[in-house]
């Protein structure tokens, strides 16, 4: 089992950047494929980015492609999301998620994930 805690959220400006992190504890971090999702008030939880166990497979939602970058540091048990060229529509609670997986596989469906962090809030000002 793995425990996840996000950090680094806060207020960003339109056109600006933020980097959020997800710290993992428990079972070996590199056993898990990881993902970032977000949920705005009154909206469904949506996929943002996903990464395989060793980063060989990465997926992005079309809405963030070219602006966001997912990465992981297995030695530090950390997952990251670098968010650039922020838009007001990026404002949401961001959650990291994990599931055991074979290497080379990443998941975009939220129902594929077994473990979730509590989330970190990202606000984007105009």
C-alpha cells in the first residue's frame, strides 16, 4: 500500500507557472504508475497527466499538452507536475493517484487508480 500527499498548490497568475508535488510513502514508489487529476467545483474529476513506473510512457490531456510536464524521481519517492502558461481554466484541486503496474504502462482513466492523495488547491488569477 502507498500513501500520497500533494503540496505546492497556491495562487498562480494567468500566463505564469506553478509546480506541484506528490510525496509517496509505504510500498516502493517505483512499483506504481502515477497520475495527476484535477477537479473544479461542480465538475467531474478529469485526467491531467500520467507517467509509467520509470517514465518511459507519458500521457497528457489535450487541454494541458505543451504547457504541463509530469515527472517523477523514484529515488526521492516524488511525483511532480510543472504547470506553465497557466489559464483560469486550470484552477482546480489537483490530486495525485497511484496504481501497481508493469513498466511501460500509464493510465488515463481515474477508475484505474487505487490510491489517491487528498489534493492541493491551485487558483489562477486573471
